[in-house]
């Protein structure tokens, strides 16, 4: 479908589905737990640190994208 005023097709932006991301990570952790014979190796401190790193990288990349558009 083209835009009648400009003749260009609208750009579709892909977004991350947060629910699918949470269930995907949870499923991966469950699979790792089962495949490791049920030994509890998961430490909440590592999960918190990893989450903080991922959020920091996402914020950094978003701020760099905004600066390059201006």
C-alpha cells in the first residue's frame, strides 16, 4: 500500500515483544536447569548484573541512534 501524497510505502518498524522475550529467557533457563541434572547453579546476583548490562547497552544504542538522526 503506497501513500497517495508522497508515493512511498510506509516504513514498518519492528519492535521487541517483551512477553515473548521474558518467556524465551525463562524457557532457556528451565532447559539449562533440566539438562544440568537439576543442580541449582543459577545465582540471582548474576541475573541482576546481566540484566543491568543489557539495559545499559540498549540505552546506549538508543541514545546513539537519536544523535545520528538529528
